[in-house]
C-alpha cells in the first residue's frame, strides 16, 4: 500500500539530518520520509578533514583539521540530548573528551594590551584579575540596580547598564566573537544570553541570580526530555560532570556521517543529495506541498520541515516574510595552521584566546576574532607519528568585521572594488586567501611569540555561516510562528541555526522537538492509516519562542 503521509525535510546539515533521524525513530512505519540536500554531501558546516602530515611524508602520520565547528559541550539539556544521540549511534567509543582538569578546560585567554590574560574561573579570581579588578566597584552596582523592564536590548546595552562599559568592551565582546563572530552592539541579549536576561528579570541582579542558581531557560518539553534521558542513561551524568567539551576521533563530522549512515541503514528515509530546492507551493485544500527541485521532477509531500537557513527558505516562498530576512549572517575565514612541535611551543597551554572589540579597534584592524589551540585540547585526533608532534592552531577571522578586514586588501590593491566584490572575484581569490593566511600567521607570531613557519596552512572562507540574532529576534520568531501557522496550517515547519540557537547541540534538540511535534499531530484514520491533519495548533517549529 502506498504511504498515506509523506514528510519532506529540506537541508542536510546537522539540523536536517537530525530532524530526519528523529522522524524515522518516531513516525509510524507507513509514513514516508525524504531528506533533500542541495550539495553532494550532508553535514553542512560540520566538515572535518584528515590530511597527510607534511612532516611525515612516509604516510605514517595524519592530522585532523576542522573547517567549522570543533567541539560540543556536554552540559545542559541540549548537551545531554546530543550525548543520548551519540550513544544510540554507537559513537561512544569514538568520543575524545577534554577533562575538566586539563589545561584546555581550565585556561581560556583574552588577548588585550599586548598580553594573554587567563580568564578567571572563580569570583575571587575575578576580583583580583588585572583586566577586571578596576571594573569591579562599578560592576557592584548590579546588586542594587534592579531590572530595566525592557523586552530586549543589545548585549552591549545590557552589560554596560549592569556592569559598566569596561566589562562589555573588554570581556563580553570577546566571548561573543567566540560564539557568534558578532557585534555586541547589534545582537539581542535575550536571544543569545537568555540566562542573563532572565536573571535580571527574576532577581533584579545577575550576581544574585547566579548565587541563587537561577536563569535557566527550560520549557516543559525540555524538562520531560531531561527526566527521560537521565532515567534511561543515568551514567551520562558522570560523563557530563567530568567533561568540559568533547569531539570524536575523526572530528565533529563523524556525527553527521554517522547520522547519514544510520538513516541509510534504517532504510526509512530517502536521501536526495545534489538536489537544490527552488520553490515550495503549498495547497491547503489538498494538504499537499509541491517541492520544485532544480533539473528534477518535483516531489510532493504532506508536510515540509525546512532546515535551511531562513534567507534560503524565503527564496522558495512566493509571499515575503520579513522575519526570515531581518537577520544577516556573518562570513568567517577559518585558517588552520600546523607547526612542528619541535619548532613551535605554546608558552601558555589552554583552549585558545579571543580578542575583544576594544583591542580590534585599537591594535588589530584585520578582523581577528580569536585563535583555538586545537592540538592542546584534543591531541588524540592526530594519528600515528603525528600525535604529539604537531602544534595545531585555528584562527577565526572576520565575522562582523569581515568587510572591514577585506578593505585592507581593497585599499592596498588600489582596485577601487567593493570589499565583497573583491573577495568573490576569481582574480583576487589568491590575494584574499593569502591575506587571511598572513593575518593568522602574524597573529600567532605577535600574540604567541611563535616565529617558526607553519608546515601547513589551509584557508576556508565560509560565507554567511553564522546567523546574527539582532535585537527583537525572539519577538520576530513569535510573529513568524503565527504567520506560518495561519498561512501553512501545519504544511510547513522550520528548524535550524537561523531560528532558536546556533550551537550544534541546540540544532539537534530543536530538530528533535519539531520532529516529535509533527509526529504527534499524525492522526489515525478509521482504516488505521496515519494522516496529517491541519489544526489551529499546527506545528511551526517556533513554539519554543513563546517560552524563552
Ligand atoms: C566556523 C564555525 C565554527 C563553529 N563552531 C561551533 C562549535 O565549536 N560548536 C558548536 O556547537 N557550534 C559551532 N558552530 C555553529 C554550528 O556549526 C552551526 O550553527 C550548525 O552546524 C548549523 O547547522 P544547520 O543544519 O542548522 O545549518 P547548515 O549547516 O547551514 O545546513 C543547511 C543545509 O541546507 C543546504 N541547503 C541550502 N540551501 C538549499 C536548497 N535550496 N536546497 C537544498 N538544500 C539546501 C545546505 O547545503 C546545508 O547542507 C560553528 C559554526 C561555524 C560556521
């Protein structure tokens, strides 16, 4: 018998793969599931390369390089949820944990005033910290200030109001460079640091909120999920307790590769790669969505879950949704540098360092966001004779300063081309790669005092890779929730980094929530067949926005 209901998932990044995986585990067997990905590979930004070690041309060593995300945090409900997925995929034995007692967990730095400053790990540490001590008296006002009553504001306004400008410029801007590659004067505090927003709202003070252990943003669904995982896999808590971050032996892409492999093995999901979706036409009467695919026959589905970036989704729809196009995404240049450990040594081992905004404007105009000390965190990812013999660093450059950084080449070349044109035009591609490679090497020389030349340099420029949740983001997601419900009545739901969380963990948990919610709307007909029925409470994937 032909399946009555067909659910299509658009986009094969970690969000789309996870959505398809959770659908396959929960939907009745007569529901057809299709995953449609535009490129020849799944995984999206998860991209790990195992490369030959130039120091060991005999092939007895290899190095693992990450182009995109490199580690996961096990903490929180979303961390626990990913660990459950990892276990069910049989990936436990491939986990490479970073213990909480290791230097990579304990030492995170900020580069400021020509020095690497270790970030404090305790309140006493903060009180005596050379970067922070002078700012503490002003920050003490947090205890007596009360809340602002605002629905949302920029991270900069929020932190400056509570702790003073020094804290926001010198400390928080660096942290935001590390997570969003973004500008604290533009990003929404409520959507990026929801915990701080809720501490102020609930306790009138961040310090008090922290002392009271408040601010956690957990929906009823989150709490049920946590209870279920803790009950079924109690030992995961022990791993969470002792682990700072983790990855896998062959890098983070091992997760998306395993998901794809599991989907293929399970035989429940048709995976269409190299299939660029060009248009969606929803017919509410026949409860059908026509999915037009470049150069191929259209696919028809009874529900679509889009795990595409919001701007890409808007291009498929005939009606404009301003909430899909309001936020920009930033472009980041990722530069992997591999040195011989004999010639290059870290004086201050740790996770890496970030550059605050104050430093960028004063000293560094080339858009450096920070440098990760990869081989210090997880040396086990390098194999054979390479293990322990290389110093592997990754510089992240650009983000909200990408155009500013590129203008260095534009002004140097005298071409008069706009910065983005310059980057995109083929003739300047090498200039651009060289520029980012040089920026990374100069930073390592200047900040880490490493004079040796790297054995290997790889530059990857990721266009529009990290969505920027601008002030008012959550309210816009609520508006979008209402519009999608009204216009599509359950025929279109959304998930992915563009909406309610950019971390890999958030992408996976949000994918689970939308997949399970869509399945919960399947109704049994008299003949025992499952069918999706439109309703006022149709699923959009954005229900969570009302709780945050
Ligand atoms: C440099 C970098 C470092 C990061 N570091 C970390 C980290 O250490 N830890 C962490 O937790 N997070 C990190 N992140 C964030 C995290 O990796 C991303 O937010 C997450 O991978 C996004 O996944 P996604 O599936 O939502 O989107 P994407 O990965 O963008 O997937 C979308 C998919 O849709 C496909 N697609 C697009 N248009 C179409 C179309 N028309 N038809 C069909 N398919 C289409 C794309 O090809 C892609 O495969 C990092 C991100 C970057 C860029």
